[in-house]
C-alpha cells in the first residue's frame, strides 16, 4: 500500500517535470520566434528607411541630401562592399552601356545614380543645360575643372566638333583612373586630355603644355572655394578671349557666393543664371553662364 502511494507520487512528480520541460521549451521557441520577427521587422524598417523614406525626405533640401548621399551612404557602402563609389559606377557603365556609344554611357550613369547610388556628376537635368551651352558655343578648345568619374567630360566631348579638344583637370588620382576608363569606354579618348593635378598649378601651364591660346568654353565644377580664384587665374594667364564662356555648376548648392558676386558685378562679364536642381534631387541648384567681355 505504502509502495503503491510512493509510486503514484513519483509518477505525478515525473509528469509535473515533463509538463514543466514542455512549457519551458514552448516559451523558448516563442522567444526565438519573437526575436526572429523583431529582426525581420527591423531589417524591413531599415531597408524602407534607407531605400525610400530618407531619400524622399532629404531630396528637397540640398544640404541634407549631400549629408545623406555623399557622407553617410557612401561611407557605409564603401565599408560594406569593399569598393569605392567611382569603382561601382564604372562597373555599372561596363555592364549597362555599349562600348563606343557615349549616350549609352551617360544613360547608364544617370540610371545608376537615380536608382542605386547618388553621385556628384552634373546629372541629367543640369546636363541638358550644359549640352545646350556646349552646342551654342561649339568650342574648338574647352577646359573642364573637376573630372570626377568623367560624366560631364563625356557629355561635353560627345558634342565637340571634329578637330576640337577638351582638357579636363582632376587632382584625385583614384577618380582620374576611373574617369580615364569611362572616357575610353565611351570611345572619346582622342578628344579628351585628362590631366592629373590641382587646377591652381595646372592652369598657368596650359599654354606651355597644350599650346592653347585661349579657351572658348570653361566648365567649372571642382571644389567650390576654387571657382573665383581659378576664374581670375584664367584671366591673368590670358586664357580667356572676348566671347569665352565660363559655365559654373552648383552655384546654389553647395553654392559659390563670392564667384557669383564677382561675375554678376564685374564689367568684364555678362552673366546669366539657369535655374535647375541639384543632381538627382529636387533641391534648387543651377548653372551660371558668364560671357567674358574682354
Ligand atoms: C563635382 S565633382 C566633378 C563632377 C564632374 N564635373 C561631373 O559632372 O561629372 C568635383 C571634382 O573636382 C575635383 N577637384 C576639386 N578641386 C580640384 C582642383 N583644385 N583641381 C583639380 N581637381 C579638383 C574633385 O576631386 C572632384 O572629383
């Protein structure tokens, strides 16, 4: 009798222990499920923030757009992918455009920058204003300050009349290496001379290095604090003739107030603003076209 009761108690104890184990296992599995949902949900929220919400929120403010695309996203992707933005842009060109077809190179870069990664090219919208000015001036010698990956170089060079030349200056060797490949991919290497070095050192050597008398067109698109100094250097070096055109990008965002003040108020220039948007955004930016009057 006593034995029976003991066995009964042992059975109940075992049953209780089994039920406890089952409950613990169920709680653990629910915790894992919850954790998984939090991870999936968190990843979805981060993806939505990264792909749509933040880009949509910053696209009307140039400074926020530059902070997001040019600092945060670029650094993050460089670290995650082990490559640089210009290298990724070059791969997109090689994958999505036709060798020897400049228009397809331009479209591949614009597509990459609108759908994958923003980049500091003049872009498609201001690019068509640039095209208009290049076609109007029809330069036989043109200078570009700031090549980056060669987007605007390709845009300008594809419109140049036969026998004309475009000299483009870039002081970052990594950007210059990519630009050379983009220009060659577009089949424009014979029209373009890419020179590596700082504009302040190279401008005074233009006559000696390339036998240039003066430039018909100068596209100014390097660091903004150099616009005024380099425009005045071009004047001092006698590289502007009556009728030479300076076309400056980003005069509103990031902005070049001293340069604008100079070309708009100097009797040596006739200047006009072309309103547009910062590349691949809706924030205001524009180009300033200034004709040198001598
Ligand atoms: C806005 S990006 C040029 C974009 C390019 N024009 C386009 O639209 O495709 C400016 C470039 O100028 C270069 N740069 C800045 N200051 C320079 C200088 N003083 N001399 C030569 N290159 C310069 C930078 O390294 C950068 O690649």
